[in-house]
DNA sequence: ACGTAATGGATAGCGGCACTATCCGCTATC
DNA sequence: GATAGCGGATAGTGCCGCTATCCATTACGT
C-alpha cells in the first residue's frame, strides 16, 4: 500500500506520517522507485501503536522513539530489553534541589523494596519517580500518606501478576516486547481510570448525594 | 512575607509566581500599599500544591485552575465538589471517530460498572477514558486485555479503600477537598511507580538475567 | 498518450503551553 | 538619599507536535 492508503486506514494525516518517519518512530516504506514507497501491515500496526502511546499513554514523541528502538533491537537479552523499554515509559524526569527530603524519601523507597523482596535496582527510574512523589507529599504535609505504601504495593503486585499472566498467555501469538509495552502503558491508563471510578463510588457511599 | 521570600521558600521564581496569580492558580497577595502586597503561609501551601500537581501529577495549568476553583468554592455539597475536582484530574479528552469500536467499549465499561455495583454515572470522564483505552487496545489486537478488567478493578477498589480511609483519618486535620485532590493525583503517581517496580520484579523472576 | 492526482523528500511555519525578560514608576530599608 | 525590591503590564522564548508549501517525479484513468 502507499502512504495515502496507510493514512486512510489509520486516520493519521499523510504529513504526520512523514513526520513520524523523520523522527524515527516509523520505518520508511520500501522504495520501489526513487519516489515511490510501499508500506505494509507492519507499518499500519506500528502506526496504531504510536497513536496509542501518544494519545492514551501520553508519552512524548522522543520517548516513543526510544521505546520503539528497544522494541526493534534484535536478539538482546529479553529482560534487558524489557527494562530499557519500561524505563522510558514514565513521566519526564525533572529535579530540583532539596537533598534532605529527597534522601529520606529514597530511604523509604529502599526499605519498601527490601520489605517486598523486589529484585529491583534502587536507581530504577520508577523508584526515582516514587521518591519524587513522596517528597511532594511530604512538602504538602502529607508524609502520613506513606503509611498506605504497603496497601498500594499489594495492589500493584496483584496488577503486575495479572499483567504477566496476560503476557505469558500471549507470548506465542504476538511480539513479546511489544505486548509488554502495550500492557504497561495502556494498562496504566486503564488502571488509573478504574481507580477514579472506584473513588467516585466510595465517596458517593460516604458523602451521599 | 513579600513575594521574594515566598519565592525563596518554595524555589519558584518570582516571575513564575506572578504568572500563576495571573492565571488564577494563586490568589493575589493582600495589598498594603498600591504596590506592596503581603503573602502568608496559605500562599506558600497553595504554591507547593500547584507545583506538585504540575510536576508530579502532570496536570496542565488550566486544569489546575479549575480544580483549585472547585477546592475554594465555599459550602457546596461535599460530594459534588469532589466530583467536580476529580473530573478534571484525568488526561485531556481527545476524540476521533470510530463509532463502532467506541460504543462496544462503552458497553464493556457499562457492564463492568454494573457488575461492580459502582454508583457512577456512565458519562463520568473516567469511564470515557477507560473506554478510550479499551478502544486503543482493541485496535492493537489486544481486545483480550479486557479479560483482566476484573483483576484490575479488584486492585482499584483496594486502593480506593485505602485512600478513603486515609482521607477519613485526616479529615479533622486538613482541608477535606484538598486532601482528596492530593490523594487522587499524587496517589496515582505513587501507584504507577509501584506498578512499574512490581513489573520489573516479576519479569526479572520470569526472564532471569 | 495525456492530464490530473498522488508521491517522496525537504524546509519553513504554526498554535499551544509554561514560563521568562524587560520595563515602569513606586516603596521599603539601610 | 542610595539601593534593592516591589506590583503590574506586555512582549518574547523555547519546546513540542504537528501542518503547509514546494518541488520534481511517478501512478492512474481514459
């Protein structure tokens, strides 16, 4: 198929597709003449993935480029690729000073990881994000929120178990790494929405209408 | 205190504070002379809240303005305000056509809500977000991911329970609505980080190094 | 065979957003 | 009385995800 049909099928404008190719999100079509290229279902699939990561997952274009590069990397150790991909899935990493609060939060995180027996290096981006959130809570006078960490971790493990089961069920059918990426990013959106729905329900229960 | 000290205490540059005032995120200081204004701890607190919602929660400035407006609204029914606030906490609402997939996803969501006995109106923004995510999954050939919805919902209820317990414990100490906002937004960041950590652990377990 | 439409490729521009810089006349402080 | 800081206003910046335009070339309908 040519770029026009790819565009029609996915709803992504032609200039946008060209832009994604330029940015390295989408491999270029195969040239049959100096100015004719063919695209196939892998392009279509990839394009849908890009839109999902962008629109639903809220990832930035540059982050998507890095993730997809890891996805495409051939024959690297699986766990390795998974880590490389997962580490690009979070929000961007700001940082401001405040070393005191930060190192205390890092300790809290480290203790949690140890308590849980999680085999995770402490410089994992997710651990950093968690520490950031705890610092922010602390600054807002909600250091006590940290008491919920174990409840949260229980739920997180439960979700992670479900996710991995899903991946295992799918491993023969689809690309492993791609499935993990989709599960991680879209699963996050799914869970966040469910959490907000559950909040509404419980607060309706408590504060009546 | 004057704006310079407010800036020093929070690490937010003076022009940025002025910008937040212009945008209605932060109430102006109280004028003591035509060009002297005083700020107090409530301003400092509010400013920290803004930065947390912005940096950790990833909310947009305009969304924060709406949320804070609801927070400040006096004597509106509690549940009402909570809803108004919560509904601005999600990601922005895009939409493209594809009515077929969409309405099917809406049905799935509606069934889930019924199955769970959640008292939530089906036009809740979170329900829409969930439907969006399901549509995206479907388009990527991962419609089967919907099988995890009940597992996810279990975990979401668990987290929501912990959150509401926390709010109840705090209700005497801090402002209710503000606590809910903080819990919702920062709790989301906390959970997402924990989920990613749990993922890493389980995939390390499975794919070893 | 010919006219129109679409293509690949390149470059420049746009709109939104979260600031940031500059300027002004005034005020607090030492 | 000098200097630093202030409130208020307006304009500009940098990034980001596109979008518009242009070009020479190729595909396609008739």
